[in-house]
C-alpha cells in the first residue's frame, strides 16, 4: 500500500537561486493519483527515493538575478 512506502524527509537548506530561478519554501503539496499509481506499479523496485507530489503551495523565499516576479514573501502555487 502507498501509505506503507511513502516517507516524509527533510532536505538540507537550498542554495541561493541562480539566474532566472525562484526559491520557494513549500508549505503543502498533494500526493497526486499518478504518484500512487507509480508506487503500486513498481513496489520496491525504485533505485532511489522518488519524490511524490506534482502540485504544491509555498512562499517565495528568494529570487535569482534578472527576475522581478514573483516577489519575495508572495504565496504561490506550482
């Protein structure tokens, strides 16, 4: 079952965003049905942890050079 194999892990602090990039602090994400189908289709066969969640909400933490939008502190959905 997907609940038996999905695990939340904390990632190390991200580096500053590069040219044209945006750093977003994720506040929530959904586990999409496609994520669950992948887990059920290939149980125990992934060579490495595979991130789940195709959609997320968060807050813009930093923006890279030559990026004017979205502004820092703005809530976003991706």
